[in-house]
C-alpha cells in the first residue's frame, strides 16, 4: 500500500535512508559479464548529481554507497 509523502516525511526534519535499485539485470556500475560492458563511468556522474541535488533541495548527505545494482545514501532533511 502506498502512503502520501506528507505521512512519510516529518516537516520538522529528520534522518532518512534512501535506496535506489536497478532491476531486470540492469547494471548501475561495474562489469556486466553477460555483455562484457563496463559501467564504472557512471559513478562520477551519480556522485556529482547527488551533490548538486542536495544543494538545491537543502539536504545534508551524510554518506553514500554506489554499488553495481543500487545506490544508497542516508541524508538529513533540514527545515
């Protein structure tokens, strides 16, 4: 069941752990053994994007991990 964001996010701020996953054998970064393609060039793009979006939306990124099939980043929502 889905919930509106107003029920998930505290308007006074808080700590949140975000996880984005790739599906259907899609690779975010690293080597794809099936196609012999390397997607490591995406790591720098994702890092720059996380930093630029955190500045736009007033979010303090506490850390991040960019793995082959997902990206995880805990952040602090400031009000």
